[in-house]
């Protein structure tokens, strides 16, 4: 087990370091001179030179990279060049907001997804199964902005129940922000739901055909007992991995949903940074997302190994 | 006479001969052809594979497809959009960029079935002409990813060892970002243009396609017919491209069709964020983003393009899922 954890951990660390190189190199080859971009075309050469000095742009690339990575690792995330504000408090604030949105979305799609997948598998090939399978297929890959605008048109414009914009107060907690979180969370849930449903359905179908489930049925256990103690325990294994992986996406990949609703999360900060070509901000935000992504993958692997001992030895 | 028929034939008989087996199978699959063969490519591997899909195989696929109404509907709708993409400018009732102050934000009529937008442009025409961009960007992106990812996967899986390890780790780096985020950062670096959009879709999908091919190669290279070719003294390139590649085609095609349906999502989302096709070219995502401002005034400006994207995405999903069930029956879904 320790060996397994060490290997996975090493792998994730390697991925994060390689990703940081990719981010750094990609943002350093941005066409156009950063100093000119920030100061405008009419800045004096002296001013540009001073700025390059300040940003460390005249050092060799490797030195710039190690400086930057060292700074990132020790919590010195620098200043945004477009807002001139410190990056760290901004990113942490957005991270908190993203976590709130992720939590609400999570609370919707995980139980609903597992339930629908289970029902589809138990009523296999019935019309219920067909409806759930085709329905979930329809939502996989449906762009979030399409489902978002449809939800907004129904629930905020026609019915007026929920706000269409979710620009929450930075200090508001989960409870005060809740009404603003519902529509974005449902939008996200609709997209993620399909994966959970399909995963749960296919693994439950597999488990239902195993010998131990047949034995449990033949020895006369009540159907509910068979489902909850024999089937679910085994069929949820792959689903749990999918759920854990989705955390990374929920925290940093919701660029579209957050920008439709104007929700101040991490994804929208990335978009802001990209639109302003704010290189330090792009580097930090993307790096934070990669970290979360890597850690959630690691958690997925761990959970899988804990729940399914066979995997540890392969 | 090739291996498929014999294989399909014997397994069907085998299935019928064993009642116990038959019960298990009826629970497992809906059509008799799939019952004995856990995957078409698995059946193929038993004997010497032909270079292309033979007639028999195609009619088998068609036979299975006919039994899946949802997949069939997907294929039909997809073909409809394909025609729009090819002949859009001739089908569209108006020029997509003709503006008219008198016709601003008109609700749907017989002349303008989808209504008009804030510049008085016909929305139906813009939707029809915009189909081409989605198909071209997503299609070429996926195609190039297949063309580059396939040899990478072949070599990586076949050579193995350190080469395989290094290639796979490098591709994993691309997978360690949420894909839209990576697309966004790459586009901000190279700037949004049609060629760059294709490039970004290609870069994003290479790892996934290479992985599928690699896993097929790992499975196939231990098979007897590959061994036999090696003993016969065939060249490496012959073994790779004439023995292994044709047998990797079904999963590769399924993966490519799934990637294509995701690429619609990707291109439309980037358009929505303003990093896709640049105006005045019609782009579905951008159209929806602009229409948000007029929603309460003119909901049709938003609902028709949104509905069109939804229809195309659902159709492509149904099609690629059908393709998976037809070409790889019995193989677990992701």
C-alpha cells in the first residue's frame, strides 16, 4: 500500500512540475513585448527597461522559471499586472467561492446521478432505462452556456424565482449566497450528472451478473438488502473515481458557467487573466487549477485502492 | 472467405447449444450477432486480418445499427447538419451578413422563420451558414488529432519500454489540465483565428487518441497473427500498418467520433467566450453570447441558435454511442 501511494504521489508531482514548465514556457512565448503591452505604445524606452527589470524579464529563461516556481511554492504569488493588486488574496477569495459552488453542485448531482444510474441498471432495458440512458446521453457535451441560458430563461425571466446574475458579495457565506448558487450549480450538475449516471449504470449492470449477487438472491435475501449490501458496495467503486476526478473540474474548469452567471469563481478569474493577457495572473491561476486537478486525481487513485484492495498489487 | 463469418457463425451456434450460456447472453445483449463476439475486433484477432473492413463486416454493422432507433435518429440528424455544413450558403434564404435597420429584432415570421437579430440579419441564415465553421474546425481538429495521435500510439505501444514511458508521460501533461482551460491559455498565446482553433483542438485530442491506439497495440502485439507475421519475417512497418492498425480501427473510429462531438462543445464554448471564430463570420457560440443582451426583448435571438447546438450535440452523442455499441458490443462504456 505504501509503495502504491508513493508511486502515485511521485507521478502526480512529476505531472505538476512538467505542467508548470508548460505553463511557464507557453506564457513566455506570448507574442509581443510585455512591457510595451502594459505601458502602451508611447512609453519611453527607459520606462520599458525599468519595468522589464522589475519583472525580471531580462534574466535567462531558466532563472526566471526557477524564481517563479520557487515564489509560487513559498506562497509569494506576485502582483497582477492589470490590476496592480496582490494575486494571493484574490485567488484565495475566488477559490473559496469556487468551493461553495462546487459543494452545492456536488450535493445535487452525486446523489441524483447514483440514484438514476442504479434505477436504470435495476430496470434494465425497460422504458425507464431507455429514458434515463438517452436523456443522460443528451446532456453529455451539451455546452454549459446552452443549458444555462435555457435555465435562466425559465427560472429567472419567466418565473422570476432565482437571480440570473450571481455576482455575490465577497463576504457572504454559503447560506446568504445560496439563492445565487442554485442556477449555476444546476447548470454544472446537468453536465456532470450524465457521467455519474452512465458509470453507475454500467458498473451496476456488471455487478448484477456476478455469481455472488446470484447467490445472495438464491439464498432468499430481500431485494433491498441485495442491492444495498451486495451490489452498491461493489458497483460504486468506478463511480467514486469519476466523482473524485470531477472535483478538479468543478474547482477550475467552470469557465463558461461562471462567466454566464457572472459568478466570481476561479474559472472566471482565469478568463479575466487571459482576456487582459495578465501573465502573472494566468500563471498562478492555471497553476492552482493544475494543483487541484492533480490532487483530486491522486485522491481518486487512493480511494480506489482503499476500496478495492486488488488494485494495490497490480 | 475471411475470419469474421466463421467466427460469428460458430459463436452463435455455441451460444444456442448451451442453455445456461444462452440465459446469460439474453440478459447481456439485445441482438443475436453480438451474443458470441465480445467485440468485433476481438473476433478479428483470431485469424489473419484483412486490410479494410470487408463487405460482410459493414452489413453486420448496418444490421446492428438498424436495431437501435436512437442511434439511427442521431445519424439522420447528423447527416442533415452535414448537408447544411456543405451547402449552407446556397441553402440559406438570405445572405448571413446583410443588415437592415428596418428589420431589427423581428419576431419569427414566414419570411424569417427564426426571426432577425439586433442588426436585422436573418437568424436562420446565420445558423445555417454557421454550421460549416463548427464542422470545419471540429472536424479538421479531430482529423489531424487522429492523423498525429495514431502513429504516436502505434510506435509508443509497439516499441514499449523507455520510449513508451516518455511519450505517455508527455501526453499525460496535456491531460493534467481541464481541456477548456488549456484551450483558453493556448489561444491567448497564439491568438484566436480559425487555423489556431484547429491547432488547439488537435493538440487537446492527440493524447486521447494516442492512448486508445496504444492500448489496442498492447493488446494486439501479443496475438498469434502478429507473432506469425513476425516469424514470416515481415517488416516492422508491415506488421504495424497492415496487421495491427486495421485491427485498431473500430475503437479508433469510436473514439474519434466521440472526440468530434466534444469538439463541437469546445468550439462553441470558445466562441461563446469570444475566442472562437471572429465576427462578422457567423459563430453559434458568439451568436448566443450577443443575444443574451436582447433576451427579454427578443428571446428567439437566443433560443434558436441554442436549440440548434443542443440538437447537433444530442445527435452526435447518439450517433457516437450507437457506433460504439455497433462496433464494440460488449465492451464497457467509459
